[in-house]
C-alpha cells in the first residue's frame, strides 16, 4: 500500500511539473537584426595611409644623397640586387632605383610585390 502511495505521489508530482509545458514561449526581446546595424559605425576606421611623395626629381642624384633623401621622404630599403635597390613607402609605393657611376640613373615606381608586399 505504501508503495502505491509513493508511486501515485511521484506521478502526481511529475504531472504537476508538466502543466506549464504546453504554454507558448515568452516573446523575444525586440532587438534590431545584426544586418540593420552598419558595421562601419561600430568598427574603428583604419588609419589613412600617407601618400607616397614623388621621387622623379632624384634622377641624377649622388647615391648617398639619394638614399638620405628617400629616407627623409619616408621610404625604407626593401631589398638590393647589384646596383638596383627597391624602396618601400607605407603609402603603398615601391620604388626601383638603378645606380650607375655613383648616381641615380633610374628612379621609378614599380609593383609593390617587388618590395615584398
């Protein structure tokens, strides 16, 4: 008899626990969809790249003077092969400098890949 009472009590308790299961879920909080929020408004803007200054005026410059001038304009040496040097500027410019008899014979913009970028 005691066994039947315990069984009935456990069934009754289980049944009471299921009473609210057929209720609809509470309404979701109203938040705008992620696509409605512009990403640019929440993300910080990337810093602007400085424009690479022209270097065409360096043709004919002495090698050492040309190097100093390139550095003062924000260029850094990327690589050298023989008498040809490649200089990189953070503005995204790669410059090729060919030296002949101690002077800059050719100074020209080339693809960034020449500077390893």
